C-alpha cells in the first residue's frame, strides 16, 4: 500500500491484468476507430503496454526515443496522472510538446487510487498549437531533426470536442472493467481453496444454462485448469463436469415435473449441447431417460 490512498498492485496481479484478452481488444478497437493508443498506468507508474509499443504517434515516439524527451514526457505523464487522482475526475491536458491527452483515474470500491487509463496524444479541435519556433527548440533540445519533428507534429491525429467526450466515456468504461478485474484478482488471491470452490460453484449454478468448460471457468477465476480440476475433486469429491452435469440434471428434473416444455426445450434450457447428450447424461444420473422420468 502506498501513501495518500494509493494502492500498489503486486507484480503477479499486474502481470495477470496485462494478459487480459479484453483489454487488448479494447485497445485495438479504439485504434481502428480513431488511431489512438490507450494504456493503463498503475499507481506506482507502471504501464501495461497494451499496444506492445507499436502504433505510437510518430511525434511522441521520436521524443521518447531521445533521453531528454523521454524525461520530459515521463514527468508530464506522472504529474497529470497525479492531478487526475487528486481531482478524482478525468483530465484532458496539453503536454509539454503541444499535444493533448486524456487521463481517467481509477479507484476501487474503497476509494483507493489504483492507476489511470490514458488515451495517447492528439490535436484538440480549436485549441492552440505549438509554434514552429517551439517545435524547433524542442527538436534542438532533444537532438532531433526539426523538419521531421515538425512534420510529425503537424500530422498527429486531430480530435473534435465530441470525439473527446467519447474518448473519456470509453476510457471510463474500460476503467470500470479493469477495476472489477483487479478486485476479483485480489479477492481470489486472498481466499483459501474451499472458499474459491464456493465462489466457482455459485458462478456455475448461476450460469449453468451457458456453455461452461473447465478452461473457461478456470480462466475467469484466475486459476489454472489443472489446479481447478484438482481442487474441485479434493473439496467436492466430484469432478468439475460431474458436478455441473448433476446440477443441470436436477434443474431438468424440476422442468420435467412442473412444466410442459418438450425434452428438446428442456435440454437447451439446462445447458446441454444436444438432445442426445441430454438423454445420455440424464440416464447416467437417474437411471431413466427424460421421457421415462416424465411418464413416471
């Protein structure tokens, strides 16, 4: 835990967040729509590098490739991330090099600052741009070619005020997803194996109508498939699939007894992939076919 209400994310949790598929998909979508590279910066100033360093604005890439430019850019990033954290609200700022960027701070359910989502740099509609003299001076200070830097600056993405509102909303939405992932990771890391199995059982019982696999359920709860299979067997004395099928059959029996739904409808309403699979599994657990069970 850091001072001033900042929470450092453990290396293990941070690495798991970086592997989260949806975050990379969100990054790819906004790049295709607007050409922006979004990222997450933790409270202790680590970045997930969702774009793997690719797709950066050429202007920013040039500056960050020079030691002097990298130092000024990093200082600007950190200062404005901390400003957003203090304000507890999104900030759109003009960086030292004359481009704009959005920072959206993220907080857990206790109000502790976790980090921020960032948008990458752009020109903002109707905002003042850096002068040629400013760009030339910046190039000289960073040991860069003034004409190339000016060209990269002029060709940087331009964003309208309406698009800016959308960017802030998009980053806020991703931030809520990321915060939920973080809290789930922390919770699952803290609780013991029996408690983990109870959480997973509840999830399975609430989602038994969906297609559930050992691998998908394990991934959602940040456990290896092998670890989940072993824990399930140890705690429940049942395999993952046997517990799932047993629960589905129980629900199917209720529908057979209390509704006029057809066997096919019941099969799909209880998560089975086909009527034949339903018939086979139902008979394993009850000794009768669904039709026989209903008649009896």
